[in-house]
């Protein structure tokens, strides 16, 4: 069992992370930090703590506005950020303005984790994913094997779900890989998608697969549109916990994560979604997937998109 997990940001995703950790009995203690209101995180945690007798879990659940609550964490999940919302004057912030705001928040988060839990494994969920995890790494000074972005688990889960629905086969029988950035350039790798070990094309037509891959690339936006306000929160939260479980239980599990690449896939010093082996040392190995010519081309486009965003990050002080 893990001793302590910290969650930064107690909104929709942070809340599910805390309650799901309690539900699974994953740690002895969960600490939530959110700067929203003085008592917001404490309130959220008291609500969940009061449910521990119902869950049947003796887990300490604490929340605060102050980052010192993260002291001693083995893992920290970062969900802090502001969404793209309408201003009181009816206008929306531009993409650049939003990135600048979220980078400021990330700098604050990086300083907090660095001060109170410098040796924790850091899993970042906040968007824009590729930019935020890159900034956290730069500002927090975390080791490359101990910091990663959560995107691939979710993106490949979405891909698996859509394939399962189309094929009429259990989600448990679907194996899928999604590479690249966490955005509309992500690359669902059809040649690596299998149903019970067999090529996916034996179950789903090429035309249907093309539709599924397009839907996967836009899946986050699809949920945003349906919800009306906010974005997906259950699927990202449980995806991050899958990563934590692989590390905590030293599973040596191959999981797609946004990992710091140092030459792999021809990429240097950027976080890109690739399959890695997760074990007690965090990212223990980066797995190279064989790609066909089209997939290679698509991955290049995706990597260039990440490169462009990170160049913007580097320009922002
Ligand atoms: N430190 C701690 N918490 C912060 C900070 C900060 N510096 N700045 C903002 N927060 C908190 C907010 O107060 C809010 O409660 O982060 C929380 C974010 O919660 P939501 O707005 O509900 O967002 P959520 O749906 O949980 O998504 C979080 O993950 O998937 C991404 O795009 C999503 O970037 C977003 C993030």
C-alpha cells in the first residue's frame, strides 16, 4: 500500500481522484491542495472522509489551501488549472492568454511540489497536457523517470471503447495504442490494435476504423460539448490511478504516458506520448512501436505540434 498520495487541484478531476483512492484503499493518506477558497479543499475532503465508514476504509483524507499538506507524498497528481470560460464581458481568453494563465499556475504548483514532495512521482493531468508537464519538469527539477503526463491511458481507453462498441466485443479483449501529443494530432496506431490478439481489421472495416480514429482525436471535445460546462473528469482521474498502481505495485506494465524523450522516436527534450514500462522506478523503459509509413508521418506531425507548443512555453517567463 502507498503511504501518501497528494492531489493538486480539487475540482472535478481532483475530487474523483480522492474518492477513488479511498474506494480502492490505495493509500494510507490522501492530501488535497486547492487555492480556490480558504476552506474549499478541507470541505471536499471532509465530505469524502465522512464516507470512509461506508467505503469501509481507514484512510486519512485531508485538504488545505496550503501546499505544506503535500509533505511526505510518494505520488502527486496535478490537476490545477483554469478552463476556457467566458469572461464577465462576454469575451473568451485567447489560446495564448489561457496558456499564459495556466503556466503561471503550473509554476506555482511546481514550486509547491518541489518544496514539500521533491522525491514524489509526479503525474500531470492539467491541460494543455504536453505544455504543462514540460513546464512542471523545467520548473520543478524532477527526474525524467519520475514525472509523466497522463494522456495515453485515456486516449487509448477511448479508442478501445469505440472499437469495442463497433465490433460488439468486450472492452477487455481490445488492445490499442495511441501515440503523440494529447490533442487533435494524436496517433491511434491501427497496426498495433488487436482484438484477442487478432488484427482489428478482422472485426471492423477500414472505413469504420477511420471514423473511430477521428472520433478518438476529438473525444475530449465531444464530452465538453455534451456536458455544456467543464470537461471529462472520471476517465482522466482513473487513468492517472492506473499509472500510480503500475508504479506502486512494481507491475512492469506497458502503459502509454507522456514521457520525457531523450533521443527515442527521434525526439530530444520533449514530453511525447509513447508506451513505457512502469515499475517501482517510474518510467523504466521506453518502448519503440513499429509503425507503418502513414503512422510515422502522422507521428511526425504530432511531434511537431508538441514542439511548437513547448517553444511557446519557453518564451513565457
Ligand atoms: N494550486 C492548486 N489548485 C489550483 C491552483 C493552484 N495554483 N489554481 C487552480 N487550482 C484549482 C482550481 O481552484 C480548481 O478547483 O484547480 C481546480 C481545477 O478544477 P476544475 O476547474 O474542476 O477542472 P478539472 O475538470 O478538474 O480539470 C483540471 O485537467 O483535464 C484537465 O483540462 C483539464 O486543465 C484541466 C485540469
